[in-house]
C-alpha cells in the first residue's frame, strides 16, 4: 500500500460514523469520483430507448450509475 493510500485510509477511518464532512458523505465522494465514461451513457441509453436520450434522461441515468458504483465501493470496504 502506498503512502497516499495509507493517508486516504487514515483520513476516512476518522470519518467512520460521521454523516458527512464539509457537507459531503463518503458515498457522495465515491459517486463524484466514478468514471462514468466507462459505461458509455449515451450509447447505453440509445440501446435501451432506440433513440438519443434527452438531457434529463441522461442526467438521471448518470446519477443512478454513480450511486450504484458508490454503494458497491462502500460495501467493498466492509
């Protein structure tokens, strides 16, 4: 484990049991760090609907995927 990983783990270990730090939960942090391009959002929604997605559909889908990944990351920490 690198020093950066240790520092990160130590910092977030202090957050255990806290709702948030500076208004952002660990779940929010992980969601923000999700690399959404891996999921090809426009292509995925095109295949689902057979048309280009609206901006609202795209935003809702991206938010959903980000939080699914964040929840998986939190589960992996257990």
